[in-house]
C-alpha cells in the first residue's frame, strides 16, 4: 500500500476519528455520572495525573511498555524481536520485520492496564471471593494505567515527530488509526470491567 493511498485512507477515516473522540468524552461523562460503580477507576486516573504533574513523569516505564509492545506485536506477526534497550527518554528493539500493526501497536494498546486486567481475571478464576475483596484496588490501578497510556500517547505525538508514525503511513493515516483504536480498545476494556455502565452504545 503506497503512502499516497494511506493518506487518502487517513482522510476518509479522519471524520470517524473525530466522531470517536466525541463519543469518548461522552463515555468519560458516563464514567463520572456512574461514580458509584466507577469511583476507584476515576480516582486512579486523577491520581496518575497528579503524580505525573508534580512527582514523577513515568517516562522510563512508558519507554519500556512502548518497546515491549513493539516486540510482542512483532512476535504475534511471526517476526523475531531482540536487543531490547530502554532509556529514560527513548528505547529500541530490533525486529526482523515490520508492518502497520507493529509500528502503531504501542500507541493503541494500554499494555499495563491490560496486564492488570489479566491478573485480576486469572485471580478471579482461582479465588473469586478473595479477588472480589481487592476489586477496588484493581479498578484503581486500571484507571491509573489507562491515564498513564493516554497521557504519554498524547504527549509523545505532540512533542516529537515519531519515526513509527511516518513509516506506518504518515501523520494523517496513523493518527486516525491511533484515535479509533484507542477509543474502541479502552471502551471495550471498560465494558469488561463495569456492569451497568455501557460505553460502546455511543458508537451506534
């Protein structure tokens, strides 16, 4: 697929991406409105914002998640990943092949938040009663790492011209894909977490 074709696809997807941003903020409103269910998730998001702003910006953990997601997505596509390097502001992982999925996966997948949900899911399978006692802690951590992902994704796209974005197909195409993917993935995860609060209906 040529860069020009990707640019045209990005133009076509842009209005949908804008609509999903609107739907995202509707969903956020729904989260705050349903605070009796989502309270600890919301607190986790707020706490991350405060910690990031005034105490620690979590740049190294973000770089680690970014490069690990590149590696995982490459292996999912049948490629090899090696020589992972993580610094305070940048990192690197060598992969034997690339595609759009590999380039954009770190910007679309909230890796730590998914990891938290997987821990809780398997703990719940092994010991439902014990897991339920600590549900609020997991919701807090889930909200914390959702905000972590969103904050760093926006910050990264705003501050620097990422080679991943350019190689995936350019800014218009890549940002449209990133916006659509983030909203759908995050709302999908929220649907799993919360019963009684429905997010995906904002798209229909």
